[in-house]
C-alpha cells in the first residue's frame, strides 16, 4: 500500500483462492475487513471493482486454462497422467538406489506417464476418457536463471534445481505460479513484494513470461 502510494500507483487487492484444499470459510471477508480497519483500502479489488476484474482468481479459471493450453500446443507444457502413488514410487526407487531426491523434470519425463513419453493416440484416448491429469511446464535443461533481487543482489538458480511445475491441477484450478503470471500481465501489475520463500520459484515465473 505504502509503495503504491509513494509511486503514485494503484493498490490492487486480488484474492488468490485457487488452492481449494486450503479454503477457509470467512477468511476472505476477514481479510478485507482487517485491511479496511487499518485504513489500507485498495483502489481496485472485490469491493471497489475495476477494469481488470473479476478479482477472485477462482472466477478466472477459464482464462488460466486457455493460457495453459497455448503452452501445450507450443510444446512448452504437457499433460501428465501420473498418480500420486506413481510419483511417490519414483521417489522411493531413487532413495533406495541412493540417489538424490528426484525432480519431475527433463530426466524423469521419459520414465513417467505424460504427453512427452506416451504416443499421441494414447494421450488423446486418456484425455477423451477423462483420465485425471495435470498440465506441467516443461522446464528446459541446462539453463541458468539470473535474478536481480533487491535484498540479496544477483541470484543465479540452475534449471536442474527447478521441477516441471504443475500449472493446472487435476481439479481444473491453476497453481499460484500460472495464475499470478497471467494475472500480473493482464492486470498490468508493475510491482509485487513477495516473501523470501518465493525466491526459489522465480525461475518458473521468469520462464513462464519467456514462454508467453
């Protein structure tokens, strides 16, 4: 709020409610009430409206699916049909072999059930029959992502440390990563202040911007 006002900008409140497993009844109303109580009143948001609404991400799922499918069509993302049990088995096998914890990425794709490893007719059949699946971002191998962080300075993260991030979950909702990149672009957001725990995810966001 203070940064936006200092820059003569717009303070936007967007409700990022696409993780339905963490949904808490009344949490959004409490958040808005707390902001209003503190005088941190958004210029745009669920109560104020604005030209870039709706401001609930759960009401924008059709937008995210459209963008994710564009990436699939370009070979930059892919359908993955692995169950949670299959992914855990993959990890257990790696542990048993004394290998470091594997990431679902370029080296693991050929060993899993996805649209890179399966024949196209098999992928189509699985999609046509409604087989549960996710859409993953295909992170390139042997890439370095340089990040200029205001606090830490130059940070470099190698793509070997980045997994093929899920973009659309099996319930049809997007993950934070896809939804925020799409919305920050569509809503013409210039600045976002995030917690340090998100630093390791910046390569995924940078690559998504590059893909789009």
